[in-house]
C-alpha cells in the first residue's frame, strides 16, 4: 500500500537519510538510509513487498528481516500520525 505523509509533515533528505518534521507537535524523526529507501519506495506507489525487494537488492539483508523492518517502520509512521 502506498504511503502518504500528513499535510503537517515536512521531509528533507540529508547525506545520512531523511528527516521528518511533525509541525503539529514540533517533533522530528530521523530515518537512516534503509528507512529512507523504504519510504521512497512506498511514496512512489510501491507496496510493502516492493520495499522488501528494494532493501534486499540494496543491502545485505534477508527477505524475512527486511519484511520485519518494513512492517515495523510503516506501523510506527502510521501510529505516530505521520503517515496515512
């Protein structure tokens, strides 16, 4: 399922990953390069399986571990109210 950030969330890519700013709460989140790849894939219209494939292609990680990481990140982004 594609990922969409709320209207109050700003993003900025850095040399180290991506920073997400929740303007409502004044809090920010910092994603490492793997989190950035997952978010990029999902925001481009890919689903969780596409994000898992992207991680296993880019990094030395098993598909089962990549799925756990993708599921955890998506859950945290949605639970925090940053993403829909």
